[in-house]
C-alpha cells in the first residue's frame, strides 16, 4: 500500500469519525445538554483549580471541591433571584400581551392618521387598517403559544437535569481534566502530535479569549441596559435589558432585539417623544460602550473569529441543536477556523500552489 492510499484511508477514517460523532450528537441532543454544560463549567474553572494546585499545596480533588462549591454558592442564589424575577415579569407580560398589542395598534393608527394629514399621498385611505388593524385578534395564536411555554416552565425535566447532573459532571471533568486531555493526546500518532498540540493550544486560546471575554461583555451590557430602561421608567425594562445583554453574544442581534422590544414597550406604555428619545439614547450609549471599551478590552480583536463567522455559527447551531448547538457553536467554529488555517498554510507550501 503506497503513501497516497494510506493518506486517503486516514482521511476517510477521520471523516467517518466526524460523521458518526455528529450523527450521535444530533440523535442524543435532548439528553446531552447537562453534560455539555458540565464540561463548559469545568473548562471555565480549570485555570482556578490549576492555580490552587500549583506547587502541590493542595490535591486536585480538594481544589476542585473548593472551587466548584464557591462557584455554586455564588451562582445558585443569583440564578434563583434572576430566574424568579424573569418568570414573574414574563408571566405578567404574557397575561397583558393582548392589551399591549391593542394599545400599540391604536397608537400606530393615531400616528398614521397624523401622517395622512401632513402627507396625504404617502398612505392611501384605508391602508392603515392593514398596518394597525385588530392586532389583539391577529396575535392570539402567538399569545397562546407563549402562555403554553410559560406554563410548561421551560421544560422542567431539562431544568432539573441541569441542576442535578451538570454539577456532578463538572466535578469529575474538573478533577480529571488533565487525565482526559492526556489520554486523548496519547491516541495521536507521534508524527502528528506537535501539529495537534499546536492546534489544540490555538483553539483553547481562541475559545478562552472569546467566551470568557464575551461573558463579561454580556453581563456588563445586561446590567447597563436593565438599569437604563429602569431609570427611563419602562415596565418590563429590567427584563428587556437582561435579555438584550444575554443574547449580545450574537453580534448585533442582542442590541437590535432589545432595542425593538424596548421601542414597542415605550410606544405602548407612554407614546411620548421624550421617553422614546430616552430609550434611543440608552441603546446608543450601550453600543458606544460595547464597540469602544467593552469588546476591545475583554474580548480583543485578534482572537481569530470574525463576527460574521460567529453569527453564522451561533445561528446554525441554534437551528440544528437548539440551546446545545449555541453552546458548542463557538468551540466548533474555532476548531474549523484552526483547521482551515492549517490546510491553507500547507496548501501554500504544496507543489500545486508553487507550480509556475
């Protein structure tokens, strides 16, 4: 068997493993979430455990227990507090959604009427009914779906599994992290070990730089938007600000979604120009802070992931695997990016590229 046939078999084996792994992940997506969350928590906390175990001052198991206990003591009360506020505000919003929709439709009718007075040719007679008709009736199916989602409690089984299984997975992964990575490296052929180690280090640098930094950016933006909309006096403003910050890891989607939700609420609740301008100012300041201070400081511009590539990866992961897909989207995007750079580098050294 010549070298070309060996390489072909190797590539076919790698492709088969990737296809099988992808198929299994898709088939088991409904039960994988707590395990992936546990592994993600272990990845985030591993540097702290490494720092505690430096110099053999404390065992790996003891350091893992201390770090994970501190993490849970900080996180769980915060989640209970924020979760209670979110469920309460979302439930209130769903109950009053038909009223908000009717009020918004009426205000849009008034606005269209004023536009007709000043610009008669802009909106033909009767067209306003298409834009601002009986909104409450037309959105009743949406309201019913939202009410069912709230009633189901965000899939109670998954929530319980997250709370019970994820901490256990995080403990064992965190305690045995170096053992797992060492066994994986032992399976790599010695000839390719250096390239694999370099690639893994590049992926780790990208993922840690992006995820840890983006988490700080999302927390800062969520706090700013919630506080700003609360000061404006917007009902549900804290919830909208929290959501806008939470989904700011998708470039531009968080701020745009939050802005649109806030505009609908401010028009519905107040409909006055000063309040509308105040909401606009809150989001303009938030975008200025994100673009000029938060993202450059916490995430950086040289992590190797273009915003468009991140956006595509997150949306594609969400469509294929839901929340699980969005959690693993950035690591997968980082791995693909490193592999592509490796292939391009080797292609530029090949005879095909250098041939004149």
